[in-house]
C-alpha cells in the first residue's frame, strides 16, 4: 500500500506504472466510495498508461482531517499528490465529486491537466436543500439509515437484483465511510458551482454518464458538456451513477477512444 502526507493529511494512493514516458490517467472518486471501485477499468488500461488512484480525505484509508471541507481542500490534496509523484499533464478522470475536483484542479493548476474525463458529474451537483437535508439525516442516524436511497441512485435495478454479493459489498463500502468524511465532502459539493469555470475549460474534455444515473442524470452531464467548449458527450447504457462498476468494459472503451482523439489532435497540430 502507498501513503503520502499531503497538506498535513495522510492520503492513501496507488501508482501503477512509471509516470515518465507513458500518458498518466488519474482517477478521482465519488462521494462515499474508495479507489477500489476503479479496479475493473484499471486492469484494462494498465500497461498502456501509468495510473494514479487515491482516496480523498475522509474516505478509504486516508485521514479524515478537519471536516467540513471546502472544494479547495480536495483540489489542493490532489495537486499536492501529483506534485509529489512528479506527474504533470495528466488525463484526469473524475467521477461525480471527483469530477468537481477535476474541474477545480484545471482552474487552479492547469499545468497538471492534459484532458478531462468528467464521469457522472456536473458543473453544479444538487441544491443547498438537498445537501443540508442529507447531512442532517446522516448526522442524526448514520449513513446506513439512508443507504437504500443512495444505492438506488448508484446502481440499476438489474444490478441490484442480480449482483447480490457485489451489491452487499458496495453497501459495506458506503456505510463504512466516516460520517465526518461523507458530510464534510457533502458540504464541499453543496458550496461548489463551476458554471462559469466550465466555460473557461480549454483542454479536450468529455462528459460521460450512465443512462440510469439517479444522482447526476444524463440531462445534467449533457448540460455541463455543452458549457465546456468543444466537449464530447457519451451515454453508457445499462449503468447507474457508477459505470466503472456496472459497465467497466464499455467505460474503458469510451475512455480509450477519447484518449485516442488526443493523439489525433496532436497530429493535426503538427
Ligand atoms: O457521488 C457523488 O460524488 C455526489 C453525488 C451523490 O450524492 C451520489 C449519491 O446520490 O449518493
């Protein structure tokens, strides 16, 4: 296992392959998940890319630190980790709040970002009321008490019915997220609006979404993609909020096809 102290926080991360010589893909996670959710995508990309995954503060094996957080805290953690690993010009793949972190990273440290893969995310996710009532519910009764509703947004009905062991395991991952980590990050999401920032993104970008995403539905991801100049948009069939779990083969193909367009862009530019 790999750990680093970034901004006074012990962050759990994983570097696969050498960041020199190969394109680097960095995966940033959604709320209530840790980096194991990328496993079935990473096994299909390793070898062709160097890969960085990490647990944001308050999640997985990383420290909780001082909660609530600001989006800037999460962004500074990712920037610090990439500086430590000497990674520049990376393809940042952010899922949900990870997509907000990716947009924030581009805004504050564009030198770190070659391209953006914005998966099941938005320029603004949810409303103050939605986040405040979710935070209160969790502070009163814990995450498990509202886990059914969360998991219905994460996974399609078919997955919930058929993948019973995996579904139970992902419920464990969600419910074992520290309350302060979950609610602290929920505050950061509540207080973030990248509507204007999205219009200023000037690296190749794609918005990707599961067709049955109940948290950041296709209409939101499409709206975000329309704000970003030149961004592509792709729907993944038969997936909820976490296509990396439900449709890893399709998602990997979409990621590879997008990355192929980056070298075509380079060839055109020369
Ligand atoms: O998943 C995220 O990072 C934020 C969106 C969300 O709250 C998903 C859910 O409904 O649990």
